[in-house]
C-alpha cells in the first residue's frame, strides 16, 4: 500500500504507540493479601485468564483505531507497489499517418517497424490481458475493441497500412482515454509513432478534456526518432500563365517550389511532369547549392487544347516518398472570351468615347474574343459562355441582373466593374457589398481633384504578373475623378493604390464562390483621367482579364483528410475520385459540402447537378508529411499538459508506484469504516470491564 501523503501515514503509525505506552505506565497497583479477601481471591482466580485476554484485545483495538484513522487520512492508493501478476487493459494507438511512410535504414518504413515491435510487446502477456487498437490517421478511429485474443490482435495489426493523410494523435487519445461512464477502469494507453514534426503538432496543445480522466491512465510512448535523413518536398506548384497567353499554343508556364532537409550538399535532381495518361509532358532539373533549403523553377507544359486538364509533378524517391508528388489542374481553353456590358455610343470624338470602346481597343490586339452587349439586357440575354465580364454601366443593371452576376462570379467567372461615366451619383455602389456578397464597400459620391498613383504598388492580385513594371507604368497617370473604395475584411485586397494609400482597384472572391470580382474606382475615359492614352491602359486591362481569370480558375486548396467545401456551384453534386484509387465517390449537400473526408490525393472530378464537370487537385499537406525530428523534451512537454509520459524502453526497468498506481477514495472510506468498527468494539469491551456504579451495587445488596 502506498499513500498520497507518506508523512501522514508514518505519523499514524507513530500515534499507534500511544496506547502501548499508556498501558505500560498506567498499570494497576499490586494487591496486598489480607485475611478477609482470601475467599474473593479464590473466586477472582477463575476469571483472571478471561480478563487478561480482554485487556490485550482492548489494546489491539485501540492501536488499530488510531492507526487506521491516520492511514485513511493519508490517501491510500488502489494499487500496490508490485503490479506483477495483475491483468492489464492496454489501449495501443498506432500512428498510420503520412509520416509513418518514412523509409528507415533497414529498408522498411516506420510503420512496419512499429508493427513488429507492437507484436513483440504483446507476446508473453498473461492470459486475460486485454488489448484495444486505435489508428491515429484522420479520421482517428478504433480498429479493435478490447479483446484478450492475441491472434485477433496480431491479425488486425498486420492489416494496418500507411494512409496519405495527416495524423491526429489528440483525437486518438480521446478515443483511448476512459470516458465518464468507464472512469473507474484503469488503462495503459500506449502511443506508437515515429513522432516526426508532421505527426505531432507541438504548437497545438492537447485537449484539456483528457486531463479529467488522466488519473485512470498510464501513458507510455515511443521515443521520437532523432535521425535527419536527406529529403526533398514539393512545397508549391501552380500555373503562372494560362494557354493562349504564350506564343506556343496550349502551353502553360508552371512554377514549382521544392524544399529539402538533411545533409545540404550541391546536387541536381530531376522532376517529371505527367498528364492524366501518365505521359511525360515536361521535365526539369532542380539544382541545389550547398546549404540551400529551397529552390524554385519554371517549366513549360504542353497539354491538349479545349478542356481542363491536370498534371502530376514527381521528384525522385527519397526518405519520405509521400511528399515527392504534387497534383495541379490547368485550364486548357485557348483564349478567354470577354463580354463588355455597356451601351454603344454614336460619338466618334476621342474626348467622348465611352469606357467600353476604350477597353475594347485595349484588349482586341491580344486575340481574345470580345463582344459588347447592352448592360440593361443582361437579365434577359445573359452572356453565359463568357470567361470574363466587364461591366462599364452598372447603373443600368436591375435586381435580376445583379443576381445573375453574383451567381456568375460564384461559379468561377471573372467580373470587372468600373463606375458609370455619366453618373455623378453611383447608387449601385452603396449596395455592391450586398449585391455581390464581397467584402468591398464604396461611396456613391464621386471625388474630384488632382490625384496621382502610388510609386510603390502591391505585388499580389490580378496585376501581379506585371511585377516592378507596374510601378513605372503608374507614375505618369493623372486622375481627376474617382469612386472611393474600401475593403471590409482581409478576404478583399487592393491591386492598385493612390498616393494617399486609398485603393483604386479592389478584388475579392465572392462568399462561398470560386470566381473573382474586381472593382475599379476610375472609369477609363478622358473626363476622369488620362489613363486611356497612357502606356498603362493596355497592360492594365489585359492583366485584369488574364490575372483575374487565373485567380478565378485557381481552386481552393484541398488537402487529404479535409472536408470538401466547394460552395453553391457544387450544390447536390458528387466528388469523383481518380480512377483505380480505390476511394469512394463523395456526395455533396446543398451547400456544396461533404460529410466524409477526402482520404486519397490525386485529380478528383466534380460533377454538378447540371452534369458540368471540373477537375480539382487534392494533395497531401507538406507539413503533415514532414519528417523533421523533435526532441524528447519537447514531446514530454506536449504530453505533460495532460499526463506525464513514460517512454517504451523505460517501461520495463522503471516501474515506479506513480506509474502504476491510481488514487481511489473508496479505499480511504473502507479503512475509515474499519477504524470506526474497532472504536465501537473497544467501547463495548471497555464498558464490560469497568466497575459498576455504587447505586447499582446498593440495589443488588438490598
């Protein structure tokens, strides 16, 4: 028996000596024999032996009563120092997430080595010991409920394989720790993992709810692997130019970013780019300088025209094979189709040309298909086949037209809006945030004066491809009128700024949508600015179309282990896995969301209710596959917020009481009850041995 307060237990044992001392010091005086009590002594001798037994029993009861009360207050534990021979219930958490695919020096992956060690650890266990298996890959789940069949456990372990998803050890611990109904059950929870950076997110604390049942748990883990093998990882891969923007038809410029860790030496590695038919469409070399950890490169990829396609980029295999590939989708439409929503004018003078005419002149030379339609007819004859819509007369659009434009942008279209040239009151601007569901707000009053553009422009957004050239092109621009714009949250950004820092161009994706909406604060006519006759005019609208289309076709990042959420465009559709992947088709609800998770990387296909299809790239997060080592101390600190851990190699040699003992209030109550019974019996025996009162003796004599 061990105690929460050992000093109090020793004090109780010391207090038990008090009755013994009193018994020795307070002995009855010797009786002097005399003639009259001779006959009494003869009678007393008959009961002397019985009285002696009662005195020793009283002494024992007094010692027990005092010592047991003290021991109960000392907080006894329900386990003993030696747990050998006791049956166990072991909950074994197996990390089958992406980091367990790491190849070790023996040629096996980490998971295979862990499985072998687990099987060895359960061999020779006592008959009746129970085992449960929990898998930590997303979603964490119980593989095997507690059982005493070693054969069944071994078979279940042999079927475990690495999943290309992140690990979720916190969720696995919640499954393995006893719940409120089973809180009285004592468990040994074991976490078997290589504990690389991708397996344990040390920045995210473990759920505090685990602490509520940690007293009933012994927590044992494997030690983190400390080696740092050479490994390369795809960090990013995306298209920087779409088809039709290059001189070579149906080619895309794809930019890739690769990171590496381990021994940093000068080296060259090859990257292969394959289409959906596994045909190599491009190759590139990654050249590493000594001590460099990241490398970027561009490659031209040839694809068939006329439809959306995807590619897979692959690095040569290394210590972590799962982060050597990445999937990318590319739009193969030859040229974007542009519709300008304005109102045709008969004015021929340069000073009176409408905005739609200036914009058409700017983009016609690129070979893009462009047409002009009256903005007032959009709700009657919507330009459904357009990739980009430029709205120069928003004052003519009715409520039905705004609803159509909102859905157009949500479903992947690019919408560019400029102020109405002739209107001094831009009434549409007050409701643009509500009408289009974008975090962009505007005033209805036009500001007039002399304004210049900033000498340092943002590098993100649809104009990002202009790079430093944008600063030079903005310098000679003079503006006399503009519509004040502002962004209402971080989802909207500025693409062009005035000298005072106010935005001239804002852009954002609509809520729950995949397209892009660009609001320009200056109408491209000479009465507003000299932009139409400056060198910026042509690249400005060309890049708004190209960059906007690129951002609109840029899909949200879908990672394995996540829930699919594609917005209203995917409402009621299905998400179809890559062929021969073995994954199941995922159904989407009316919000375009799934109930199940995507568990396989690759090129997935969205099929909408209208039978339109779109390809999406699903990739394993580089962070989830990271095999960077973590220290023992860092792991102990992470687990320490809920329970101190014990490492596997210390478990056999360091069986301390705190590792195998669990406090139990019922033990204290039982000991206290025994002490109370001892005190009760002592009181009864003391009463029997006490002399009668004088009154009682007088009554008897009479």
